């Protein structure tokens, strides 16, 4: 029997996963993770992070709202989820060090420049930065000009264009780094995106990623993901059950037909497994850095 919480969760589910794309960027708050239990693992679901918000607040919502508690919890914590993701992004973007000589960055799935704060920090450390933002959505000239002016105020030269991640409109060896931020869930051909990223990177260049991925098989969260993915994919093109962690690992190994690996090393591949409860706010998140 369908209960109220099931209905509300199905309605809110797409919004929560779209939140990183549509909510304005927040400044990272490093103390959030300090309250969590973190264990690192080499790509897999053995690493865990305790919820980043207090259980007492969750319990209070459960007492007050009963069956609809989980859905209301989601609605009240979209900003908290984004803050959590921004803390993880802070760790991810630290892979771009001043000594690395990074000057040109391509972001695939650029959206509305949600990572501007991180690019500003890199520009401050490196003395300047050029960012090319590519998105399948056509950006208006007015919107592009607004983003360019804002970036320029923080030492970042920004170019914005539309295009497909599977067919990047750039020559080989054009960039020092390629960034994917909650993007690989919505591309048509993830393996081809990795091939294209490798092609446009210079030797020693890095592809850095933060992505939500499929939960473990047999969990309640995975069952919900399986049920909702057709709806979410139809609404906003986002697939919840992609095993991007396994795909990342495959890029540093020779292919089945003997082709050389796309990348020479995997510097970081960590899954933050937050699914302490059945519902999606604690969906696993992948942090990964690979080097050409």
C-alpha cells in the first residue's frame, strides 16, 4: 500500500538530486565533516560518513510528523546536503596545487558556475586562471556576460559555450585539468566522456570528479533509486544508478582489446557512503582524481 511518505518522497526525489545544479553556491564549511566518522577506501562502498546533521533534529521531525518525516527531512535539508557537497569539493579541488602549473581548466556540465568560489581560490594561489565552461544547455549572451564579469572580478578569465561532452570541440592537449561536478549522471555516453577528457588533457593533466552514484545492491536506497530513475531521467536527464566508481577504475587499466589506459594513475577514488537511512539524502558520493 502506498503511504503518504512514499508519495512525498517520489515528488521530492528529483529536486534533491538536482539541488547541486540549481541552488546557488555556498562557501564550504570545513567543520561539517569534523563531526563525522570518515573512513577512506579505494573505490567501493566500505567507506562511511555519519550524517552531517544532528540525529536529535531528525528524531524531533520523526516524532512531530510520523510517516512523512523522511520526506520532510529531505525538504528541510537540501541546503545542508549542498553544504556537505561543497566541503567534499574543497578536498577535491585541493588536487590542483600552485606548483602543478595549472592555467587552463575545462568544466564539463558548467551550468551556472556553481564552482566559482573554488576557481577563485585556485586563481589566488596560481596568479590567474582560464576556465572554459561547456554545457549542453545553450546559455544566453546576457547570462554568459554576467558570469564572465563576475569571474573576472576574482581573477578568472571565463569562456562559456554549449556543446556535447562526448564530442568536445577542442584540439588535443588543450587543458591542464578537466572538472566534472555532478555531471556524469546526465551524459549520454560516460565512457566516451572519459575518452574525450583524456584527449583534450595535456600530459600530466588531471580529471577531477564529484558524482553521486548507485547505492549498494540489496539496500533500500538502491531499490528506491531503481524505482525513481526512469522518472528522474525523464524529467532532468539524471540517472541515479550509474556505477561511475567502477568506470573510473577501468580508465587506468588496459581495455579488453588491448588499448592503452586512458589515464596513467588514479590519485583519488573514494566513495562517501552516507546512506545510513533508506532515503536518498545520504546517497553515495564519489570523489575521484585521475592523471593522464
